[in-house]
């Protein structure tokens, strides 16, 4: 599933890269590039945290693992709770990185909306950002709305994109 996620994000990355090239705005590409790298890093961090915490779990007893993280050592937890702790720790680290990534994607979509006049990109950026922040509570439901809006936003892009800034200079200042 993560491979399909990264593959889909690569397609979005290429589409936004092309839009950045067409409107001659490197900031759009920079923001989506940082989003793409942070998104992959978030998944990688999740996998690495899970791997290393699992190694700690296998090499130490449950009681010594509790002593390391809490210092209490009074309560004997079962292996199920330790595995749950590993899952929560890895998920939280990934979640914070994905929130940072979503901020960059939001900035990129706001600039696309400003340059192309396709205002739905602002809504896509907002839904994606807040969906990522609330993913723990709503389990990704809001992100699904953002993905549907993203498809609609790319559909409504004009067939030839000309930067609004370039168009304003070609015609003259607007009063």
C-alpha cells in the first residue's frame, strides 16, 4: 500500500513540476519537492522506528523495556501492550513529519491557484493539510476528500497556462 502511495505522489509531483515550469514559478516546484521528500522520509522514519524498537523489544525483556522508557518498572505489561507502544511511537513520528510535509504541499497549491486562477487548488491544499492534522482522529477520511478535490482541481486547469503575473505585464498594469 505504501508503494502505491509513493507512486501516486510521484505522479502528482511530476504534474506540479510541469505546472511550475509553465507558469515560471520555481517556488511551486521547491515546495512540492520538499513535500515529496518529507512524505517519503515520513514513511521511512516510520519503518525505521518500528524496526529499531522491535529490535529493542526482542533483545530486552518487557520489564527492562518499561524501565528504559518510563523508569517505573513496577507494572508488568504483556507483549501485546509493548507492541502497541511500538506502533504508536512509530505512527506519531510519521504523523509529525507528514504534517510538516502537508504544509509545503499547501503552500505549493496556494501558489498554483494564484498563478493559474484555478481557485479550487486552495481548497485542496487546505483539505490536505487539515486532513493530515486530523488523520489520527478521523483515520484519513478528510484526506480522501482532499484527494477527490485534487482530481477535480487538475481537471479544471486551463489547457494553456500563462502566469497571471506575465499576463499582467504583457497587457499593462491593471487599475
